[in-house]
């Protein structure tokens, strides 16, 4: 299977990577899910994504690897969190740790930031590093979440090591065990956590890895072969944009400057009712002016696009500018969105930016009733809505 992707040399390399990186993935998932069986099941798909789509992070040093693991595993677990569940279980963050219902009120970046703060005790700088955003944006997200009550102010971590309380964060403990060893030796709370982590690592090495390694090797080889022979996202996105008129995959409808509710600029599937169809309202900010997109608009460098969901009910959404995912900003799967939700997915027009070719910007929205991977072409049950907008060169 997978031709040369399943050669003896590559199989050996994949096995070695899995034994080195699989344990950290399993431990992180087990910490958040508070369920070692579920964590073991999560390890294979997450390892495949890190190995095939992680842009070399699987072979990187511990610092870069742990950053990826904290970002990707957090997003994975959040997408599976029940309304009354708390990531990390009752012991991680105690009553200050928000439930799935609390977190559902936030955008996906804020959800991840709250978990990293409340459950893992990361400071704003560490959260910014993990999520790839500015520390000021982290502070804004946590403040907004605290004001809404979802994060318990995002500061009181209860049983978790909290930034500023004298304990290293969970991330610091994971990726720098030598540097934090002295603290762990003198801290009963952190020593207890280290004991749990050591037991889980042993469980992975003795029971999980030997039973799963053959399936992991096959899954990695199959995914690499699929990417090699399958459609590329850049081609897919531009095909959608280029055939907009002929195939009518989506509509970009001009509306008045101050549209009535339910009648804003819209990208959606052809033939569907405007009141019921899943789609995206698009506007742009130029200086202090917020304007609707219409067919006569020509975007300029510095213009900032904003997006709002139009749908009759909750849907899972991925939004792309060309081959770059602009929503969700973190995670490996499409994110759950609700009607009227403003997306945390600002797109700034700039020369040579993703999605811009030959004076056109391609925006592609993907909707489904279930989560779907961001790194694969959409299946037949995923609705595609696409638009091309003129850009000044």
C-alpha cells in the first residue's frame, strides 16, 4: 500500500517517529480527555496529521513538537467535548474549568486560549506561541471570555498549575523536564502530575505502541500516497473560483450599503432559499469605513475582510483564501458555527497574499453537518460556496 511510501526504510522511520512522538500525543490527549482509552484512539489520527501535514514538526525538537501537540490536541478534544464535560476532568481546574456548554459560546481561538489558561496554566505569552497569535490578542480573548463567565475570568485555575502562581505551566513541564526538575522535586502537586505522566508514558511504550505501530505505518503511507495522487487544495480552490459562472457553485450578491436583516452580501449554494441556505456574508473595512462587498468593489492593499455566518442552524465550517485556511485559525477539523456568528477570521488584503492571483481573490467556504478534516478535499456531503473578488494590483 502506498508504493514507495511503504518501503522498509520509510516504515522504520515512521515506527521510530511514532515511538518518539506518539507518547507525548497520547499523554496530552489523556490529560485533556481524562480517558486513556479515548486518548489511545485519538493518537493515531493525530500522529498521522503531525507526520504528513505538520511541515516537519514530527522531526523537530521537543519545543516545536510540544507547541504543535498542545495546539492540535486541544482543538481535537474541544471538538469532542460534551455540553456538561470539562476538559481535564473534575480535577483539572476544578469548578473554574468551563464546561463544553460554556465554551460553545466562544469562537475557536478563545476556546483554545481558555483551556490553555485554565486547565494548563499557560501564561499569555505561552498561549500566543501555541496558537500563533499576538499576546495582546490572547489577553483580549481571555478578558472577553471572563466577562461572559465562560472562563471563570480565565485566571483561577483551581487544581491546575496557573500562570503567576509560582508553578511552571503544563507546557513548561512537558517540554523542559530538565529545567523544571528542581521545582518538581520540591513541589508535591507538580510531582504528582509528573508521576501520572510517567505512568502514561510507560503505558504507551509497553502496551499502546506495540499494538498500534503496524496500523500507524499503514495509515501514514496511505495518507502520503493519497496526497501525492489526489487533488491539491490550491487547484481545487481556484477551480471553484474559475468556474463560478459556468458551474454556479456559489453566488456573490450585491446589496445596499445598509442591508435589511437577512439580505446582506452573501456567498452560498445555488438555488437555496436565502433564509435557509448555509452561506457567508462578506464585508470589508477600509480605514474607518465598513462596506458591503458588491460586484463593483475592487479591494485595495490594507482592506480587511470580515465574515458572518448565514445558516438555518449550527453547521461545521472551513473557510479558505486560496489554499490557506483562514477559519478555523487553529485545529485540524472544521469548526462548529451558528447562524449570525461573526467569524474570527479577518483577512487583510496584501500584495502576494494567499488566495490572490491575477487581480482576483478567491474565497471558498465549506459547510457540512459533521466535522471534516481541513487537510483533505471535501467529500460529496460537504457544500462548497465560492466567490472571486477583484483586487487592485
